[in-house]
C-alpha cells in the first residue's frame, strides 16, 4: 500500500478490503458493531493508528463523533464519543464547506486543525485524511483516518477513503433513518399505551362518583351488562351522566379495543341524522361530493351510543330497527346494503313507555332497545353524593387550571348539598368551575363565591315561607340584605360585589339606587 500508484489503486488487498467492508455493511445490523468492524479494517489496510466518524447536525450547526477506534488500549474513545464541536471549525468545517477530501501531512504545522482535541496527551493527532460522507441529501458527516504509522498519507489513500465513504455514507444514512423510525415507532407505541391508559382511567367506574344506595344499584346493573353484547337503554334527566355510563360499559368490556362512536338524535335534522348514522354515496344530495361512512360503519366491531333516541323521527326509527334486526343498513343514495356488527347503547330523558302509548315511538323498536334498562337518579335524589362530587370536580378543575385545589367551607358545602340541581351533575360541575375561577389563588371557596340561586335557595324554601309580609316585601328585603352584605365584604367595591352577586355592574348600581343603599 505504501508505493502504490494512482493507476494501480485496485490492488488485490484493496479489492479484498472493499469486499469485506461491503459484506460488513450488508451483514451486520447493529450500527455500533458495523462501525467497529469497518473502522478496524480501515486502520489495518491503511496502517494507521486511528479512524473516526463525525456526523453533522444541521439543526445545531455542529458535528458530533459517533465512533472512534484507536490501537492504544487507553484510547480516548469514550470522551470523543460524546464530543460536539461547531461545524465551521477545524478540518471537518473545511470539508463540509468545500466538499472535498483534505490531507494533513503534519498536523503540528497546519492551522486548520481544531486544537481542542489535542488537550488529551493520550492520543495526539500527527497527520490525517478527512473525507466527506455524501448522500443525495448532501454531506451528512466526515470520516477521519489518523496518524499514518509509516510514511505519509498519499492521494491514493485519500481515493480509497473517498470510494469507501460513499458506501459508508449510505449505510449511515439508512442506520440513522432506521433509528429515527424506531424512535418514532416507539413513540407511537408509548403514545398508544398512554391514550389507552387515559381512556381506561377516564371511563372506568372511578369517574362515576357516588356512594349512595341509588348509585350502588346503578353500579350493580353496569357490572352485570359489561361483558355481554346486550343492547342497553339508559334513562335519566339531562346532566345525569348517561354518556359517561355508556363509555364506562364500553371501555370495561370485551369491545374496549374497538371504536366507540356517539351521536345525539336531537342535534340534527332527519336527513342529516340519516347521513351521520348510515353514511351517503357521492351525489346522493347537494353537497355530497364524495362517499362518506356513517357511524354504524365506522364503529363496526365496537359500540354506537345514540343519545336522546326518543327524539328520532318515525322514518328513522324504521331504518334503525333494520340495523338492529338484520345488522344491515343502506347509505343515503346507495343501492346496496352493508353489514355491521355493533353494540347499541341508547339514552333518553323521556319516558318511552308513554311515548309508545302515544304512538310517537315505535313499539317494536322500543322492545329492541329496552332489553336492559339502567335508570340514573337525579342529583336531588342522592344528595349524600354531592360532597363527593364537589370534591371530585374541584380536583378536576384545579388540575385543568394547573393550580392546587382549594377547600370548600362547611357553609358552602351545606348550600351545595341542599340545592336541587335541575341540571344535575353537569350543573354542579359548572358551578364548581365558576367558584374556582372566582376564588383565584385564595385557597378557599366560601358561600359568597357561589351563585345567587344557590345562596338564596334555602332561605326561599324555609325561612321565607314563615316571613311576614307580601312576597314582594320578602324578596325586596332578601335582595337588599344580600347587596349590603356583598358591599361590606368587598369594602364597597361595586364591580367585585357585582361579580359575587352574579350581576352586571350597572345592574348592581340600579338596585343600590332602588333600595337607597348607602354602604
């Protein structure tokens, strides 16, 4: 190798070398093992002390070493392996900028050497060849051959490394892309597990708060129906958590890995609901510019939740009945039926028995969906659950605001427990979020932060009944007293008092003038 000529570069030794390198690239899957093998062969063939690889990081405008091999057992491989340096410095910076190999016969006299690496006297660079690692994307790094043992580096040595660098660059690029792909796949797998974990946590029974006897009966019914494909009808007033129950049944049962698709039958017109449920074909109606899958097709193998099914028109009831009986549906504008395998969970706030008697709901469909019924009690019928729910929503809302949950004063908790909550659990959650917003960083939610309707409810239902005078007089006295109290608590700050009372600033001023309040 020492006296080779440019015309005779491909000697048997060099050809054997290229064959061995090619074999290593294709046979060895582990990147570190492949580089160790290749750099070892380069060191042996060129009779050098060391060989290194540095990858270019364009986002940080830096190079970083991924492999260094030296003969000396006390080499600085580990230190070099983690070293980064700016991509405009040293020989590597020149090679990156110019795109051609550089030969350094005497490193001690060459100003292009990055002297930082010479600080470790265990390995001193005396000479080198640095070649670019080029791919179609550009230069992804540089390859170093360090310290010729005998003689000097020749143009043929540089040519050999330049030829090698093409194969090595492609192998490195593939390895880096594979590493990115593995990282991405690992991220997706972890994200998938995280989402499944969140779904499980969000929709398991722990989200259904209640220790009352009424909720105990609900939990018992849910446990019985979770593992069977029975159609379920959930009845309950608005805000009682019907969809939450449906999701808990889905995500704790055998279909938990399959889709859960929900739709409200009261939110759409008949024609739009039909398209949402069964899909449509291109050209079925104005605006149908492409085929669309309905929820019965998207949820195949999973669960369809139809909220407010009592609002469904008679024509839609017939089409839904066919899906339940035959497992088939026809998209809007389509000519062929399609099959689906879904579990139906329906919900309504109506008494469907009365709807059937009044002939506004089909009897045969009612029998199909009323296989297993779960009735959710209104919040006023399980008041003992209100403190548990209030604390749950406090923690939930505080986490959303990234703040520690405040405490509820006994007076506030008592007011919450005695309110009738016509909007049920949903209304309670909204009230807690409102109070938390008003409390800010106070750390305590007192009665004054609750809505006026909640603060006055007990008085109106008990004390006011026994109060003397007309209804107008009683209302006036209560309203005036609350305004005076709010102004005292806010030291006469009218905007703040208005917020406490749930009034606009002008509304409060009008009432102050009406009642001649001088606080």
